[in-house]
C-alpha cells in the first residue's frame, strides 16, 4: 500500500483533551477466535450509529447512501448536519467529554490534531484486511491528509477542484461572450469591469478575504508562487510571484468590481451569486448541489475551467478531500468501521457521484458525477489535469485564520497587498517554527 506520509511531529494543540477522550480504540469485548466484537451478529441490528457532517447540500444524497447501508447490514444510522462554524466546536466538546460521534467527516485543517491525540480510530489493519478499500484506488495526496506515523485514520470521501461560475443572463445583457477555457485572469478583470454597474446593483466578481482554496490560492499557484513549502517549514506569502498574483486581487478591490467587504461579510458568495448580485465567482465542486437546486442559478448560470495565468500559461486547481473517520473510543467501533468501509467502497462512491452529492475520491467514479446536473461539470473534471493539494500543516487553522484577518485590511484600503503578504508570511513562519519544536 502506497501513501504519502504526514510529518510525525508532536502537535502544539490548543485543545485540552480529557483522559477519557484520549483513550485508544477499545478491543474489549472482541471474540478471541474471530477478532470481531463479541456482541456482533444479531446485536448489530440494534446498533444506531451517530453520523455527523457539515454540508446540508449533501444531506439528501448521504441519507440515501446510509439507507442502502442499513438495508444491506441492518445497522441503523442517525445523520446530523452541523454548520461548519459550529462543527469543530461540537467535535472539540465531544473530544473533551469523550462523546464524539461514531462516524464523522474529517478535514485536512484539523486532521493531525485529532490523529496525534489518539481521538480517531486506527484503521490501518482494517484497511489491510479489507476487500473493498485499497489505497491504490484513491488519490495519494488525500491519503496523506489522514495518515499519521504510517497509520491510516480516515478513508477518503471525495476530491474537489475549482472552476469559474458565471451568470449567462448578465453576460448576455452586457453583450459579452461567455468565459472559455482559453481565458486568462486578465480576461476576468476586463469582463468584471464591464459587468459592474455604477449604482452598486451588480458587480462583476465576488471573492471574499477568506476564500482561499476556491479563490486566490489558485491565482498564486498559477503564477508560480506558493503558500507553504514542501516540508512545512516556510511560508511563501512573501515570495515575489505570490505577491504579484495577489496584487491582481488588490486591483479588483481598487477597481470596485467586487462588493464592499461589509456586504461580502454579511452575505456569502453563494448568496450573492444566487440572488443575481454578482456575475462571476470561483467555486469548489462541493457547491454544485446548491446551485443545481436553486431555481435562479439553475436557469441562468453555468461554469467553465479556471482562467490561466497570462504570465506562466498555467491553470492550477487547488484540491482537497474529506475523510470518513470514527471515534477511537466509540461504543460501536466495529460497526463504525463497517460503515466507513461501505462509504469508501466503489459501490457507494459511484452512487455518491451519480446522485450529484460531490466528486468521489474513488478513481474513475467522478465521470458519473459530471452527468448529474445540467451544467458544464466536465470543467471540474478537466481541472484535475493540474492540481495542487490544499496547503496545510499541523496548525493550519491558526495561521490561515490570521491570514484571513490580515487580508481584511487590504479590502478596507488600510494596507497594501505587498505589506499584508509580508505580514502574513511573518506570522505564518512564526507558527511553523513553533510546530518544529
């Protein structure tokens, strides 16, 4: 089995874990001959696994797949959707109190914190024995996100890429041709100016200060810049190529082709796009279900591959992937593994794609997803030709959140992008140095 090893360093966690929460996977109650839970069998039919996710757009499809699992195994599930802003607070409270959900989504921002503190069930041996899960069938970098000290702690759920969404009605009204795969970011700039109305009723583009993976990270890598180096020891924010790419965002701010910061803070990019207030927005493939089910975007909008850099000719998509994980000290770890194994199987991954939940991590299954909605979803598939894994380290959340705050000062005109980038590099390097101690 091949995998990309995550640096096995001690984590300076801000989370305080109780002794109960830090317990490893419980092997008590295992049958000496089979290695299975002693109460498995008919008793498994009485088990109800708690499952937690954060995206309501994916809820209908996930529920259908969970129902298939229950029909096949008899093991019941109870799905809870917790908003992203509250999800990690919920998990932290569960970690402290020893009451994590049985099965839940894990993200690269937080994975090493949970893995290094023994909060997640070690799936290494289970994966080795599985006839459904073979790491060779999933992107290597996604496995790397959920590997710690050569052990697996989650099974890849999906893979995501980024594309440019645009409002066809607004382009028609302005007499502009729709974006194509040949566009550069300069083309986006020119179109955004023409699509912005002086009275503030319509803007050509929207890109929030915290839209990194789906937004400006792609521009940075297009231009040959970077956010973090390969060994996670140095920030790339002060690299000249990074600054040059980010100064294009600064130009959009100064040109007034985007809504003011306060408007974007009060209304998500998706809300502004769905309400016909903005003409273009870069978005991840995880947003397709929301736009498919919205009457306005379904009628008026479509998408295309991200623009290229006019300087390098590169078109890079940042990508990431969620993982299905289980609580190490859960009461039903054997049943939890059965669910994770099922969710990661080719069968379930293909259905996830067919239902349009999101692109699936299992190799070769996302082609079905491209046919799940009346949009040019092939653009997302095409973006897989040149991908960079979403920048991360052991303390991603801390330096990323501070970056987001620093960038606000550029949106308000208090700082230049060059100064902000240098400040982001300094704070990030300080945190990376702490990681290395």
